[in-house]
């Protein structure tokens, strides 16, 4: 593969900066931090308070280890994207591209469905206890579909201020709850992990790694990130997408760890008994006019979820464009129809799963998710590098022959 | 009319060298219109005719600038050939600065209707048009929609050339360029494009010129007629073209690299592209202390969100999430709501519709009945709807406050009105979920907008640090002048 960007056919305004990709990845990851996965919550209900203590001090261990694993898993992809400006699917032959794209699309669709389940679970447990599923699924997918029609630029432009709002909310919450925080309630994370048992902690680490959506978003979007042209050597293009991951990981880790400090310092051992500690903590805070801050948290969760689903639909369209036809990346009617079909499939799937979350904890689903991670993060970059080198070699040979 | 005349004489035809034929053809072409005034005379042995459009020409100027030199020429006793006379009038006599030579009936009728006096000489197949416009106009007055406390109080008027002059007076730089073109096949309205040649993006200028050329409307009476044709997306509730009635404001916008479009007959100038944050910037921001200006600007942003979201949030909270209210406020709301027959959402819809009707009526009604309207609308209606128990006090308070807040950002009023209603309905039906869904959709719309390659949400997103010095707050002039910030220097601008 040569170093020229294959996406030049795309309009320049459809490209995003690496800062915007950073914001998008951060929103996806932050959503997972504040709204834990429903299967974990069901595990809580199943095993009882002591064993289902997701947000206890052991979370420091699980977060640190899972972030370290994710960083290692991301490494091949980062190395690839630091060298090549296109996404990892670009150098593959058509048939192989289709196979990998199918896996990624399926995983992204699952991610969209799962996000709806997360929002549903959060709303039903907090502010809308009698929410009818259809009134959740239709508006959420309608908004996400509308957002996907508006393109990746639109979503990226929302994401940047959204990250700022999320960070600001955490800071505001910290300041408001400062007087209620009691550091005596914090205890050793290692001790907590030992008490809860290696099997439980390992299970959570696996769940964190398997449920990481940022990986798939990065694969789809790394090709639409603007490159930087080396001013000294005019023709050398410097890819920038990898920087987004380098900035996003530390930010999310710091936010997640700090939130866990807040939960434990305020709620103490009671943290084991709550499903959404951020919501519970926010109910203790107070603006003068508003009794509680939980409305703001709920709004952030809903808008964050819509952004995430929108992003998945856009990623699906980009992957389809990469494998089937470039027409599908545009705003042409055919692209809109395909996105509509994808949204309807995800909506029906989500509607069918609402209220049956334990299904998502089935071992087969977990293994499938882990397999997706392995394929996307390890196998795909490896094959891509082989094909990219082969293409480059062929191109050089062709040049020599012609000369 | 044009088609009927095609058999005899056409607008595209050249003028006849026979004076009588030319006048007859003109009268025929203009269907013997009443304001076609002719004055025949004999000067230096040649028959001449002066044509003017009644009330479009300054009669005093005509009698002091045209008649005396022609009379003096005749009195001198020289005898001239028609061509010599025309050359003398055209080249030697000092009458007026604005002067041209119409050669066809089309050219002649255009200058005639623009308020020129046209001198025709028997035996010459062209005329001399002299700019002596003197039609009645409204003078320069105070701004109507962008009034201020400190600074100039001059506003644009209906005469295009006056408006260009008002900007020129503030910018004595050779870089300020104004080009006038005619738009509208029937109205042939003068439209001026103004810009700073060292600041404007040439590609954007070319696009604006091309779009103006392609405007299909035949009658253009105001800037609003051509506005949709200059926008990238015609059906958005947020406009991408700014409107101002202040020449100082327009000069500042041009300095940032924008292009102004002014239409003859309109006391408003359009500038493009417009960014979202510009709705919150006023002239006073730059004349007041920066701290105070920043404070006011933050208030404006707060008011904007409040007026859009408050009714919807109130209805959503009352219906779905009452726990968000402090207890004593909740009890007050409950006791007020118990006395009314309608649901909170219905009450809010009723009150908003009443306010919108009153606003619209207030705009259209003659000013002499304004006091009566205020009493009936404000006191009687407002008081009675609460006392008879149709709607509750809190709802009236919320909607009234939201309406007042919406006037803090007057340029966004149309968008706010629509969005407020959407938020209200969504909040009433689905609570915070509905509000969030509509908010997300509105954000998608706003963030997807770009005009001439400039993102509507710049410089906030895509983020440009330099742009933040005049966004939520206004930094002091020492900081603002450090480095000029033009449209080109913003992140995300596509050229």
C-alpha cells in the first residue's frame, strides 16, 4: 500500500481532527464508566451485595489492570495507525475486507443495542421507573439516526464540548460533595480484591476488556482523521489518529478512579448496595433551586448514549463504504436507506432484549465479545501489515520494471 | 408588455438619431406612463429634449445645474452641429459627477428610472444621463433592532448608496470595496457586495457573486428575498446569514473577513457567514468595560438556554420528576395546579400560544392603540386567566419569564420560539428523556451547519483557543488587538 490517503475521494469536511477523535473515544469510554454494564448489575442481584460489589475499592484494581490490558491490546493498532493514514481494513483484499467488516459491523450493532440496554437499565432504576420500552427505543434511535444523517463532523463537533461538560460535572460534583467525603471510608484496594476473590475480580476485568467499544470506533474512524503534511518533506503524510488514543486513555482512567474515590468516600460500605453510585451521590448534592443534581446526570447519560449510538451507526456506514461502495459513506439516499435499515435492526434487537439482560451474560456472548476484541486488535493489524508491505513491495517492483 | 412591443420597437434596440422618433418609441415602450416628463428646447441651433422621471429627480438641482450652462451656451450665439453639442455637454460642461451615455432603450430606461436626467439631442443616436436623484427618502435614524447605550446611533436607511457611504465613513481604507450589481429580472434591484479585499476569502467572494447572479426571483423588494439563496441549507431554523442595521457593526464584521450584501430599499445589511456566538455579541460589548461586557454576555447565554428549556423542563419535572424540586416549591406548585382543570402541558401550551398571539398583534397594531392593547393583553388577560382558574400562576410566571428572556437575544427569537415549543412537547410527553432527545437532535443540527466552509459552531467546536477571547467572555482590548482573528484562522474551516 502506498502512503497516499485512500479517502481522498471523500469531501474534506467529512474529515475530523485527532482532537475530535479523542473527544469521541472519550465519550464512548466515559459512558461505560458512569453507566456500568447491565450484566454486571445482574450479577450483583444474583450473587448478593457482598460479591456483586462492582464499585468497591477493588474497582481500583480492576480499572488499572483492565486499562493496562487494553493499552497492550491497542498497541498493534496504534503502531499500524502511526505508520499508515488509512484504516486497518484498507490494504486487505476485497473478500477479506468483507469478512472482517462483517465482524466489526456486527460488534458495532451489538454495541448500539447494548447502549440502549444500559440507558434503559439506568432510567428504570433512577428517574423513569415505569418507562415503556417502546418509548425509549424509538426516540433514542430516531435521534441517533438523525445524527448519523448529519455526518461524522456533526457528532465530532458535539463530542468536544461534551467531554468538557463531563469533566466539569465531575469537578462540580466533587466540589459540592467535598464536605460529605470521608477518607476514613477508603481502604486498601488490594485487600478488597483479595476479599472479593480472584475469580470475581478477573470476571470484571474480562467484562471491562470485552465491553470496550472504543477499539471498534477507532478502527472505523482512524481513516477519516486528518493527516499532517510534513512541511520540510512536502509529500510525507504524518498520520495523527493514534494520538487520540494516547490522550483518551489517561483521561478516562483518571476520571474513573476519581469517581470511585468519591463513591467510596461518600457512600462507604453502602456503595455495595447501589447500582448507580454516581446517581446516588448526585442526589445528595444540591443546587439552591433544584433539590438534586441527578437530573443533570440523567441528561448526560441519555445524550451520551445517543451520541454513542449515532457514532456506531456512522462507523457502520464507513465500514460499509470501505467494503461495498464509497457511495455509502456519503449523504446520498442509498447511504441513508442503509443506515435506516441498520438502525431498525438495532432497534428491534434492543426492544427484544429489554428486560432480558441476563441473556447478555450467556457464556457464548462473552466469548464472542472476547473473540471480537482479539480479531480486531490483534489479528486484523497483523494481516493488514502483511498486505500493506506486500502492496508496497509490488508497487516498488512495478516502478523498477517500468524504469 | 415586452412581447407586444417586439413588432415595433424593442428595449434592446439602439436609440434613433431622430429625436421625435426616440421620444415616441420611449413613450410607447413605457405605455405613456404618467411620470415620463419631457422638456424641449433649442440650444446652439440644435433641438434638444431633457427627460426626467417625476419625483425621482431633484427639480431644484435640475434647474440650477442643467438649465444655466445650456442657456449660457445658447446665449453665447455659437452654432454647433448636433454631434459637437453632445460632445460639449458630455465632455466640457461641469454638471454632475455621475454621468453616462445610454445607447439603447434598455440602458436609457434604466437610468431614467434610477432618477437620472437624460439629455437627448436631435441628430445624435445616444443620450447623456446626469445623476440628479432627488427622490423622497427616510433619513438616517436610530437603529430599530440593534439599539445601544454607548456609541453611534446611526442606522442604515432604504437608500443603498447612503448605506455604503455610512460604512465608508467609518472605514477610510482603500481595502474597503463595494461592488453594485443588479439582481431580479423585473425589479432590477441594486445589490451591493462589500468586503475588505485584504481580509476576504477570494473563493467565498466568488461563491457569493455566483449565487447572486443565479437568483431566480424576478421581484426583489428586501434582503429577505435573497437570503435563502445565499445560505447553504435553506430549510434550517437557524440562519447562517447575519442581519444588522448598524454601519459600525457591519464594518467590524467586514474586518473579520466577512462579506456584506446590501439591497436597495432595505434598511438592513446582511453579512455572511454568521457564527452561532455572534448572536450574543452586541456593539455595547466593545464599548463597555470588559468585565461588565463579559458578565452581560454570560447572562445572555444563560437567558438563551433558560428561555428555550425552562417551560419544557418545568413541565417535565412537574409531570415526571417532582423529586427534583425543593419540597416547599413543590407544595406551592401542587396547590396551584389543583385549582386548574388542565394538565400542566396543556396549560403551558395555552399560555405560550397566548403570548405569541399577543406578540404578533403587538407588532402589527397601530401605535395609537398600543396603550389599550397593553392594558387588555397584560393586565386583563393575564390576571383573568389565573383568577378564573384556567391556568396556574407558576405556569404564567415560567412562560412570561421565558418569553422576556428570549428578547435578550433578539436575532435568535424565531429559532427560540420553535425550539421552545419542541422542548415543551417532548418534556411533557417523555420527561427528561424527551428533553434530552430533542436537545441531542438540536445539537446535531447546529453542529452540522457550515456556511461557505466555516462551521457554524466555530470557534468553540472545532476549537480555536484564540477565538475564546471573545466567546463566552470578552477580553480587554489589549488582548483582543494582539493578533487579528479572521475566519480563515479558525480551526475546521474548509477552503
